[in-house]
C-alpha cells in the first residue's frame, strides 16, 4: 500500500514553552488524579467508564461539550479563563486556529511511541512544524456514495475520474432529465477544499515565519472552472444539502450520488431509510487517473490543553483511546466511528456494512483501502472567515452568472487581508 508523504502545515510563532496550567484538575494527597474531558461523540461516557475501571489512579470526568465550531469557541473561552478541560475533542479544521490561540499544548514527547499507529497523512493533521498538538481520533477519507440501482437502471457506469463524472452526469441527464448526479452547493466548504487539494492546491501553508495562501492557486482555479462548466450545462445542482427538498429527491431516487466521505451512509440513512439497499460506496473520482490519493473531509482529534496540570496523564488517556487496540475497539463498537488509527480501521472491517448498503459486504474493506491513500487538507488560522466569505462569494457567482474563479480569488484576498491584519507574515500579501 502506498502512503503519501504529506506536505505538513507549519504553524509558526506558536512555541508553547513556559505556559503554566492555570487550573485544570487537581490531585489530592491520598486520591487519584482527576482529568476533565470534553467531547461530543455518542457513548463517550461508556468509554470513560471503561478507562476509569482500569485506571484507578487516573480518573476521567466526561462533559458533553457539543460539536463543531461551538465546541471550539467554548474551549477557547475556557482557556482564556484558565479553566479549560485537560483533554478535549476538536475538529481538524479548527485545530490550527486553536494552536495559534495557545489552546492545545505540545505533546510530542508524550506520544512519540504511537506515531506508527497512524498513516503519515493522518498524523500530519495534528503535527505542525514538527510538533504534535493532538492525537487523531476519527477520519473522513473522501469517497462517493451513489444509487447503484439507479445507475444500473440508467446504464451509467460509476465514475472513477472527474472526467468520467461529467460523462456519467451527461448520461443521467439524457436518460432521465428529472434526475441529477449530485448537488454540490457553496456551503460545502470542506468538499471544495478537498477536491482542490486533490488537484494539487494548497489553501494554506507556511515555511519559517511566512504563510502562503493558495485558495486562488492555479490548481484551485481549474477546479472552479471544471465545476462551473458542469453547472452551466445543467449537469449538477448547487442547491443546499439535507433540506426538505434535497431529502425528497433522495427518497424519490432522483438525487443519485453524494461525493463526500466514508461517514456519508449514516447521514443519508437518517433521512432516506427506505432507500436502503440501493446505495453503494466507491472511491472519490480522481483528477489524475494514475493517482488514487484522496483528501480528508471531516474528522477530529484529542488535544491536551494548556490549562491542564497533568498533561502527561492526559496524553496517556488520549493515547489509550485513539491508538490502543482496546480504545479503538470502543471507538468502533461503542461510538460507531471510522477510527484514525490503522488498527481501528482493521477492526472496522469485521463490522456489518452500514444499514444504507447492507449488500455491500466489502464496505469497510474499501474504506480502509481508501484511507490508506490519503493526503491531508491543510487548514490555516482563519478557516471560519474563509468559509463564510467563500460561501457568500460562490453563491453570488452562481446567482449572477459570473466566473466561479472570481469567488476563489475574492476569498483568498479576504483571507490574506485578515491574516496580515492579525500580524501574520504572508508571502502573497
């Protein structure tokens, strides 16, 4: 299996030396160390209960902090107040900004024995300038789920390249004008960053103390041109996902695929359970026929915060959950995640396929194969701004019929201006 060596993000000016824990958990003279743990995944308490049963000297208290951006905002606020938890779950997209804000502490020395538990592309998502700031928990290697029954009915071959994706979209439109191959709206920022990375784009990168923003690099602009032409020719939709209208199309069998990630079957099963048995998963179409590498879309990691009085013990808990065989068994059996660790992905292969596609018995084998050929999407310190500007600008381009590449260019300008204003050195200022 070929593992791609990633181009790591270098988050500069982020030395955490000298940061003292302001609060965190305490240890009494005759009691165990107590760690606070924030997460949001299902059955986290059951996982913590197992750890506490086996580790009487290090006891973990779990708090459901809610997911996504809200959780990161709470974590930043708590860190500034000096009372953040010892361990917290964060999404990969928000990790660079949290590192800039001194939320996670460097844990390189505590986790040097577990790096081989992950592929290089996975480990790179929590490593900045050679320093480790988190342990990957789950990953979302990009993949496509599609209505295999409708594709067969219409005589359409599932695409393996983006060129074939266009051919399939044309065939679907010709055979059944009421159906569309996919909806790819401006709000799916992770998708657009992913396919641009797959094409060779690098939306954020840095070297030394200088950043480069590549949202409008040539590879990304060519991606914009490709999908704009699909929209102009009426071959894809740009309507929002998971709205009542979108869900109705799923149930009617007129929305025929979702280029997304391996977590997609659970999402669709929740809104279109009656279509179970009609879907299958395939690798994300590729730009280069010879290169099967795909980016990640989604996923999260455990970080040890700068508020913790017990970073070594906190890293031990995070390592157990995300890198050990026992911890990964719980991620798979209790939390239904697709683990970041290689051993967890191997464990998942013994699971039954998702309810949306019970007939695809090789689902987790394929998921592990896809995960073995990954490249990380590199995020910068102002992802939230970029997401907002990108969504607005691309929607305006769609509404006004103006070039999509202008939206990418406008987003880059806004991102660069914001970074410069915040004190970053940006080479394309």
